[in-house]
C-alpha cells in the first residue's frame, strides 16, 4: 500500500475515533459507567486498527516528503492536507478523552463525598438517637 493510501485509511479511522470520543464524552457526562465501559471496549478495536496503520506507516515516515515517489503534485498536496486533518482529528480526540477523564474523576469525587457523608451519618445517627431518648426521658 502506498503512503497516500495509508494516510487516507488513517484519516477514515480517526474520523470514526472522533465520533467514538464524542460518544464517550456524552456517556461520561451522563454518568452511566456501565455503558461507558462497554463503549470503551468497542472503541479499543478502533485504536487497534489505528495502531496497525501506524505500524504500516512506520516504514514511510522516515522518508522526507521531497524524496517520496508521488504520482503527481496533486497527490502530494492531497496527502499533506490529509496529514494535517489527521493531526487536527487526533487533537480533538485527545481533548475529548481528557474532558471525559476529568468528568469521570469529578463524578468519582462527588460519589466519594456522598459515601463519606453516609459514613458520617452512620456514626452520628446512633448518638443522635441515644441523645433523643435521653431528652424524651427528661421531658
């Protein structure tokens, strides 16, 4: 496969990964961890596909663009434009991933705080009940 063909395939995979990262962010914001985990499992297949393309591209990446064999100047320009789009797609994917991670971390902190409140209530409630019984006896 040529460098241009591989870049075109990589761009298509990155477009699918962007959609998957947007879905991931939506699921993270929705707070449904079960669906999020399922989605991440499905998304892993796309990352695997991307990694395979990266391995195929490795042999091409060491070649300077001016030393590559191009069928035309137009092919070179189209490939360079596709490379730039790939970079932009990857930046968007990584930004979505960071926002998803931050969202889940915030939710985790919220849940931990709620659990801590429940624990505090469990410790305080018996004393409150005991004190309440004492107050009823004195009344």
